[in-house]
C-alpha cells in the first residue's frame, strides 16, 4: 500500500514537471518577468532613488553655530585666598547664516529636475532593453517556426522515400534513383538539427535577459508569428515619438535644469548675512545693572570681488548647450522613426506576394511534380528541384516574417512605446 502511495506521488510530480515544461509564456508575461528580474534595469532604478535622496540634501537649512566664551578666571590666589570662579565672565552665543535670494528653493528645484532626467534616462534604458528582449522573443518564435518547417519537410520527404522504396521493390525505379533520394534526406535532417540548435540558443539568450535559471528544456514562449498587411502613415509615428521618446524628454528636461542652475548661480552671487546673538554674565562688573547683558550682531560679507562670475557664465553657456542637444535628440528621433518605418515597409512589400501567390504556387508545384514523378510523368531531377524550391520558398517566408517582427520591434523602439503589437 505504501509503495503504491509513493508511486502515485512520483507520477503526480512527473506530471507537474511536464505541465511546467509545457507552460509557454506570452509576450506580456515575458515582459512582466523582465521588468521584475532584470538586474541591469534594477540597478539603474537605484540611481533614480539616489537622485531623489539628493533632493533632501539640497533643501537642508544651514545649521546654527553655538559658542561659549569664558574669561576672567583667576589663576593665582587673591590676598591668600584662591577663588577661581569668583570673577568669571561667561558669554554663550548662537549664530545663524541666513541664505538670501531663495538659494534653498533653487537648489531643490535643480535637484528635482535632475531626478526627472534620471527617471527619463531610466525609461530610455528600459526602452532599449525591451527592444533586446523583443528581438530575443521574436528570434525564439522564428526558430520554432523554422524547426516546425524542418520537421514537416523531413516528415514529407520520409513519405516520399516510403513510396519510392515501394516502387523500387516493384521494379518501377532504379537503384540509383532511390540512392539519390536517400542521399537528399541528409539535407533535411541537417536542417532539423540546425533548427534545434538555433532554438536552444535563442531560448538561452531570452532566459539571460530574464535573469531566469529555468532549464532550457522546460522553458517555452508563445505568440502570433504573422504580419499585419496595413501600416499607418509615417507622420503618425513621428508625432507619437515626439510625445513619447524618453531620451527626448530627458533632453528637454536638461534645458530646464540648466536654467535652474543658472538662477542658482546668480543667487549664489549674493551676500548671505550671519546673524548672531549672545548672553553675558559678568559678576565682576561694577554696574549692578550690567552683570547680566544680552547682545547681537550681523555680519555681511563685502563682495568687492565677485568670485561667482565664472559659474554664472558656465551655467548660461550650459543652457545653450542643452538647447542644441535637444535639437540633436529630436533629429535622432526622426531618423530612427524613418529608418525603422522604411525597414518595416520593405518587409511588407516582400511578404505580400508570398501570401498572395508564392506559397500557394510552391505547394501546388511540389504536389503536381510529385504526382507526375510517382506516375512516371516527371524525372527525379524535376522532383528534387520542385522539392528544393518549396523548401526555399517556405524558409524565405518564415525568415521574412521574422524580419517583419524585428522591424516592428525596431519601430516600437524608435517611437518609444508599443505601437505595433
């Protein structure tokens, strides 16, 4: 009874492992795992938090200074009596640097804009890494499609070999023809092994981006491996990119930060007074009303020489530099969108005739020539040529779909968000 129980547990565990191996991840699931587990993205997110922490430092007030002055302590006996604290003069005081021209507020404003830039740069890194992830995802789907095609071609060719062996035994074809057919099988078997290796390599790359240690045999993804025939106008993608691209946002935010830094440089050129106050206890004072006194002072630096002129000029030049870099980023956005759009449009132009006629023609030619060959109406060379043409057309179509999906991912990267799922 116990052995049967253990056997049931083993069988259920094996079924669970098989079920886990068969669970294929969709693109949304892969993306979610990537955003949760990718170490590069997680490390860069820490830099955003560091920038937020600098906002706290930027808005700190100056600490007041506490001073204590003690004087008049006797160091020798007076008339034979030593009273060291009889005539001691005590004066505790406090001073505070008052920052003028909204220096604290401007430091905080500059720090907040630095945080916005860090957030935009983080989104831009996420955009780039998502393109790498989508490319790896598409490569896996493409490798699976090529593998399925290789399996179908080999299975089809094995059927042909079975019929040809029957014909050979019946004396319908010669030994040399059968040998040539069997030798041709090596090509299809080689295609199958190569496709298996490519699929394994694509899965390894995808697992690396996910920071996932799942065995390759238990990992799989799934998704539509097809193309959309229609493509929106290029200007529509340009407009979306101008509103979405995080690197362009970072360039615009850099202008705002440069302007805040310039304001801060001007404010730092102003003098900050130091306010002081103190209390004095002087027991040796002859004036009975002057034993306990209070006083205050204000200290203002004389800025005869403006030592902040260089920083004012530097920050002003930095504004012009940031504006030019913004123009560079905008030009790069247009270039990226136009290039990706052209690649995607080119892929569609190649794919349309395949769907409309080439795939059907290749299948029809192969079926017709095979029928003719098996009934003595076509030569072996004709059959092998038709089979090779079918293989070439199908493989080209699968690879073109992969190129289309990669170009779509490139357009998503150029636009800054997923516009073509």
